[in-house]
């Protein structure tokens, strides 16, 4: 919609509040609301003032004033508010320079798309991201100077099979939750409700299903879209999933590994490049790929260890990225093989369907930063003609020790991933998509507030191991 159409839409739907949203560096969505009479056509240029000093990774207290400019193309009616509310995403602007704010993740995604067009290699990139999540009934956690614990309860949790009361016995076995019908799949209706709300808010949904893990692991797949639109859609997707669950008395987490000993949640990212309406990844090479696509894969594999700090950005991410749980720890590519970091889907022979799927990302990632970083790595691969090596069509986990030594792997911790990003980020700086200051700020924030914060705390299991040492 245009600004004028947004105002007419608000009038037709008797909107009384307008809600503007943006994301911080780690990816949490923030919002601020105004009575609808505060919104007019001039608002789409003048914007609304906000304080950026309390947003994680943003401005210092002495330079905190920011402007939030509504993007009319993102408008939708909030399906969860009692008062009719119009929602729009905002672009963050420096009020002095009137330039877009360098630390606004959405601007970084916009710059990545501009860099692609300016490169002449392609004019459009499509992303299709598959974010998995868990549905729980109760979660408790705390961490103090003398205590630290978490407790998860899920009606569908396999650990509840021995529950004495209200136990009907239908629960997925560990690692065996893929595609069961109800009543084992307890959340078909819940997911269908989520899908209905998503469609009403403008998302295009392809399918939904139970995932591999017990404890209510689910997946809802959206149709691919351009990089920026896909990132916007992922933000909306998470908002809807959480709120539909909440109004049904459930809680959802996008933590990649909330349960010990079962599969974690990924966010596999399908990617392709197009130019003048034609797909560029289809060709007569391996798995029907073009040379450009193979170089793109080479770029992803070349920079995977650095990318990990952005696409698997939490300490919990590295509880998922371990062998034996379908997680792509090893950096290789293959057609159909889901144990490889890069998979080439073979569902269709159509050139338009030809794409690469990068499997290490998880849904704790900020989609704006993650998608932008993946594109930059792939483009660097094309520009440098990065050789992806030989494909690996065997099950990686069946390889011998000697064969495994030749396959590089993802970092084993967030701290290691941040070090990799420190050492390898020049590809992100091209076209000023990411800035050196942003990379430094990101690494410092993650290391102090997450990697070190977890490393310095005693772990509950350490008491089982060492209390009587």
C-alpha cells in the first residue's frame, strides 16, 4: 500500500491505534503505539521520535534520538489486540543526517539487496526459510548467585509417558516425531489456527507438520520471497506463532536446543539468484546446477565458520550443532543429503525451482542479519570463483575417521564462532552492507552478554559430575 492507501485502509477498518515495530541487533522485535490521529501522510516522511539508547547494540545515551519512519508496504491489522490496531514496520533514521541508521538490521538487509543489484551479477535473490519451534505447556527458569535451573513441561513430551493422571499414552518417541497423525500429533489444530492467522495477515503458507523431536516440535513453511520481504515475513511469523500459542494457554520457543537428547530446531535457508526474470542457478552441472550456483555454494562453505556467529548466534545453537541429531555440523554439499551443510533439493526438474539450501542456521538468528550475511558469502564465492570441492553424497555420519578428517566442520561454541567472525568478515563489508563498527559492536555484545555470561556460570550438570570429587 501507499501512505494514502494505508490511511484509507485504517479508516475502512475503524483502526484506533497504529503500532510501529523494529528489531534490535539480537533480533527481538520492539514496538511503540500511537492513537491513529497521530498518523497522516506527512508521518511517512517526518517519522516518529524514539529513544535508541536502551535498544541492545544501538546508540549511546548521548546520541539516543532516532526517528522511526513507517513503511506502508508492511501494513496489516493486528489479529491479537482488542482495540483495532494497524501495524507497520519502521525504518530507523538518524534525525540529524536524515540517513538510515547503520545498526538497524532491516537497513542492512536493504543494503544487501542494493549491493546485489549494483554487482550486475543478478537483480533479485529469493529466500525461503523454514523455522522450527517447540510448543510447551510450562517453562520455569532462573539463575542467581547460588542457584540455576530450568524446568520444561509439555503435554506431548515423551518424558510424561509415565504420568499417573490424565495420561492417554500418545506421545512421539525421541527422534521419531516426524509426520505422525493425531492423536500422537497433538498440535494439528493449533498449527492450523496459526496458519489461518498468517494467511489473514498476508503470509503465503505452503504446509505445516510435526517435526522430528518429541515435546511438540513443529514446522510451518512459508513460500519464498525476496530477501527483505522474507526477513519481514519471518518477524511476523514468529509474532503470530507465539501469540496464537499464548491465547491457547501454550508457550512457544525458537531456542535451537531446549531438550537434551532430542533433535533441535533449525531454520534451513533456501536461496537462489535471478536476473531479468530468469533463474541463474539452473544449469548442466552437478545436480542440475549452474557454475554460478556452484561458486555460490563455494562462498557459503568458505565463510561458514564466520557466518556461524550470525546464523547460529547463541550459546544454545552449539548444543544443536553436534553430530547425531540431523544437524549439519560438517561443511560439505550434496544433492538430497540432509546431513550436508548445503543441500540441493531435487523435488522438481524445473529451472525455476533450482536453489541451494543452507542448513546450519537456526531460528534464534536475526533474519535480517542472517539473510544478508548468507547473500554476501554467496556473492563473494561467485566473485572469487570459490571452488566448493567434490560433493559428498554419502551419509556424513557413516564416514570413516580418516574420511571425516578431510571434511571441515562448524565451530563448537559461540565463542569460537565469534573468533571466526573476527578473523573473516571482509566479505561482509563490501558495498558497506555491514560496517566494521557494527561487526565490532556485535562481537563485543555477544561475547560479553552471552558467551562469557554462560561460560562463567556453574552448570547444573557439573554438580552431578563434580560435587563429590
